[in-house]
């Protein structure tokens, strides 16, 4: 046990959300229960809500390269505050809570051969100092005892941010953005990311992995952006 773990176990810590004492957990039990868990009936492929958990019309019309999606939470308050603080302000103390929520949501899923985080272009990593998806994936890999392929895939094009782009523009933006150098032939891959919005980046990365021989690709995301009213 390292010094930080000993301190947390002995003296506890404060909840990331409300500031109350939360033992050794990042989020206290009360706040944990109030999080926007994504548990309603949903499309098994992209995790958008559907009336009876059937595949949605969009996935039927244009099947994505990934086979299924598991999202822990809806991208709503407080996730829409926490995740930007991690990504753009370097608050790495948020990582354990996000990773733990994701581990909890995927614990019953079939075990993949590799966890692969959504790659960032080296330019973005130099700007931020880290890849948030990799940091989340490290914790999930440790908690679930799964192998981490942090360098299996690379982002070879420094694409503009997807935020604000419409679906077709997002797809064009990430076309050819990834390369796979790891041995994934015949493997089940779980892609790790913070938020799935339209899924175009995950779709392009999954397609890259399928071309490299991956047998199956799942998306494990901390949060899913949902249509208004869901």
C-alpha cells in the first residue's frame, strides 16, 4: 500500500461533488446515488435510448464498425462540469471517480482481450500534458485486471475538435485519422473514452481496428450524450 492509499484508508477524503467526508471514495454514497446513471432501455450498439432496448433506426440504416456500447452515465450535470475540468484544466484528481463509475458499469460485460484508449494526436498531448482517455483506461485496466494496449493505436492526423460540427462534417473530420500498429488479430477490443456524442470518432477507430483484424470492438464510455428530453 502506498502512502496516499494509507492516508485515504486511515483518514478518508472529501467527496469530489459535495465536499463531505467520503471515507476512501472519490464520491460519497449520497452523490453516487444521485448521478445520472444511463440504465434506461437503449440501443445495444450505440447506447441511445430506445423504447424496448431494440437497435435504433440510425444503427439499422448505417451500422457502425463497433459492435456494442456500454455507457456508465448520461452526459448531464455533474458530468458536464467534471469532464471539461479534467480535459481542459488538467484536474487529474477527477480520473479515479470517472474510471470507477465506468468499471462499475462494465463489470458484467464479456472480458475483452485489450483495453485501448481513444488516442490523441501528439500535438494535443503536448498541449495538455496527458491523454485523459489513457488516464481513465489505466485505472479501469487495474480495477478489472485487464490488459491495456495504450500504444496499440495512434492518431496520425491532428484533426480539429469535433465540437460544433454536424454529423457528416464530424465523419469527414476523422476519416483516416487513426492507425493501428498493435497485434489485434482475432481480438475483442474495448475502446475507452470519456464521452460518446455522435460516435463518429469511435466508429472510425473501430473500423481501423477491424481492418487490422480485430474480431469484435466494444465501446466503453464514461458518459453518453442523449437527445433533449431523454
